[in-house]
C-alpha cells in the first residue's frame, strides 16, 4: 500500500514522502491517526503542487538547519549525573537532558530529534546525533561529569 506522509515519522520517512507500507499498518494506524493519506492520483497531484509551492520555503529552512549544525559542531555540553564509587552513573543520560542543555546555550531542539547511539554508563565524553532536517544531521558532543 502506498501512502503519502503528512508528518515526519522516525524510521519510516519525512513529511510529503511517498512510502510503501503494509496495508494493515497504513489502514489501521497511519491514516486514522492523520499521519498519512492514501496515495491516489488526485493526492499525488496535490502533493506535487504543495512541493512546488514550498520549494523556496524549504530552502530557507535548510539553510537555518545548516547554521544550527555549524553551531552544534563547535559546542560541547556538560551533563551532570550522580556517579558511584565504581565510576558508573546512577540512571542514564536522556535526550531530554541534552535538549535542556542545548536550550541553556540558546539552541531550541525537540528531544525527539536527538538520539544517543551508544550507551552512556559512566563519566566521559560522548556524542549524540541531532536530526535537524531531512538532509542535515549533526553530532553534538557532551561530557558527563559527577555532581
């Protein structure tokens, strides 16, 4: 079943992408939740017109995302966590903590667009990936220190 996405869905695609999904997933989840519409001929024409009209706006958004990515490359965040005698942290470092640390530096990024690729089990330097735009992804460095 071919559908047109109305919103970004992690692991599936971005807004205005045409993707093939299993019919049950499309019919029972994506379409009723308003995340997608069926890719009929008329919907494809509407999509083409929307993409054509949004091309200029998309270029502006992409340049803004590239500017933010350049800031993130030079930035090193400090995340505080409770660390035991063995050097392991209690709990874990979450994307919410990284998002809050970025907000303190004047960069507002939704926590859902941040992913930590390796487990953070102790103090040290780590990296998280930030998905700013469909074509712009950036790494942000963060250091876990004891409280």
